[in-house]
C-alpha cells in the first residue's frame, strides 16, 4: 500500500525487514531490537526528525497481533498543528525564531534501555540534526517540532532551553487533544508525520 502513495523510506538497521523493504516489525524480541526502537517509541516523537533531510511525509502502522485488554500497546497521537495554534501571538513569534538540536540520547527515555556498549557508541557518533522549532508547510499552516529527540534550543542556556521544551511538550500533549487508538488485528492507521507526534504505550508481549 505504501508504495502506491509515494516513495517508501527503506532502512537496514536492526528490526527492518530484509524480505519486505520499508517494513519495521514492532515487537519486543531480539530480532526487532526492541530495547531501542520499540521501547524508545514509548515517548512522544516524530519519525525521522533526527536524520538528514525532510522526515517522511506519513507514517503507517498495521496490526497483525494485538495485545490483550489491559496489556498496553495502544498508539497515541497529537496534532502539532493544534500545539502551534494554541500558542499566544507572542509565543508564536518567539518560537518561529528558534531552532532545536535533535538526536537520540538513551538516558532521556522513560523506559530503561539496556543497550550494548557498541549501541551507545554508535548513537554517540551520530550527528545531531538542527530543525526549526516551527515548520511552515506548503499550505501555509504551521506546526511545532517537539518530542523526546528535542535535546536543546540552539544558542539558549541549558536550563532555559529545557524549561521551554518541556513546557511546550506538556501543552502539546494535553489530555483533551490526545487521540488513543486501541489495536485490533487488521487495523491500518496512517497519519501526517510532519504535523503529528505519536507514542506507543508500554507493553510486555513479545509478539507485538
């Protein structure tokens, strides 16, 4: 389905399918490298914001094995267009002047990530990406670029940067604008990845 809608992003890191390029299996087993790529997705994020170039226009998830009720695994989504729209005019003007460094720092994630030394060294060597705090889309709408990968505001003192990013994230993920999808086998969900943050809710099943 994805290749009928556009160019599918293909990666070759652990968890990405060799048989079906562009497919990533979300499951807590060694083959899926769940410690980083699955548990790491349990915090709010935007796919592809830490890599060079524009992130993927859309993300698509399908369910092949569902968790049992009460076991977690739901996907939550929030609109970062709404997050921007809810700012005051003064906040919008300020945010539009700022840029933010994005990267993967395992110590920031809420789930413990038992990574190997090689994993940690690889992540430490990856270049950080500088993204505008506000994206202006082709249609003129604007959205915030936030999430667990937002490490620091460029040129801002560390304490002020951390406080600003946390405040914006808290407001962007207010309960009244969070959409939670409870998965059933056969479900397919697709969203505008450049205007949406998402996260998976923790689960323990290895099947995923």
